[in-house]
C-alpha cells in the first residue's frame, strides 16, 4: 500500500525568504503522479504543483518548484520569495498513474505541513 | 465555470443521529471523491464515484456510505454519528483523463 509522509507538522519562514517542505512516499508503482496542494486558512484546497514520475525534470510553477528524487522516493516543495499569502497548510499527495486509464482516482495524502510566513 | 459546491457548509448533530452531505462537481466532471479531514490525520480517503458507481473505497466503517446520481452530483451519508466523526468533509471532482482534483469548500460537521 502506498504511504505519504510529511515529517514537518509546522514551519515558519520570513517574508521574502525561501523555505522547503519535505515529503517522502512509499510505493512499488513505477508510474504515478505527485502533487502539492495548498489549503489557506478557511479557504479551499488548490493545486500548487504536480509531477509525473516518468519525467526527470523537476516541475516549476513561478515561485514554487519541486525536488523530485524518484530513487529516494522524495518530493520536496521549495517556495522562493515567500509571501504572506503563502501562509497555509500544504499537503503532499500521491496518485497511481493507472487510475487515469480506468477513469478512477485514489489519492493518498500526507498529514500536512502548516506553513506560516512572518512579516 | 462554477467550482465544486458542497452543502451545507456547517452542521451540528448529536451522537446517534445521521447526516447527509451533498456535493456538486464541476460541470463535465464525472469523478467525485470524498475525504475526511481532521487535525493531525490529514485527509483520509472515504470513497470515489465515477458514473454512479463506487470505484474506490477507503478504510472507514459501514456507517459511511455514498452515492452518485446521473448528473454526477454525489451525496455522503453517515449514520449513528459518533463524537469522532467531527471533521471537515471535503469533496473533490476530476474529469476523466485529468489528474487534478478540484476541491469544494467542505462541510464542517460537529457531533455533540
């Protein structure tokens, strides 16, 4: 069974600084997707960034980038130039690629990291 | 395009009662998943429906059930509520072939 582990329950960072959130996972699958979702206080969860396991290049979305180490089963999120609006819970998630073919999905989420950006 | 909507947003129930939560996915999305979110536990997968059929199920007792209608709207039912069922229940929809889930605002259930 797949598992996703986020070992940092809480983190803080000064505005404009860089912070890295860690995520490790365990799977025997070779093809899968990894995601980082952001849940701001009292607001809806939104996708931050996704990574296909077959792609060696790390995904980047503006100030957000990942360090994907497939062999180590590690998927960390780096936030550069942190902004107050980045304050949120961040969830790492795993999805089997085979889910796409069947049209069904089962995400496995980590327990989340609460990030606070300090002014 | 309207996002995922969930009703009601807040619910207060007492132990032993039952509750039904509703989720309307994004238009065109046929996959709907339900999650229970509690502090320290993160998001726990409840079940996923596609074309009115339950395709995946998490490790929750039979008190938790769901269904999906022909218009892809989904309902989740919890019977014989327990204090531990207090949580934020999130619904997410996906399109077939898409790998991103779009989440609703959630229903916060409090069991007294």
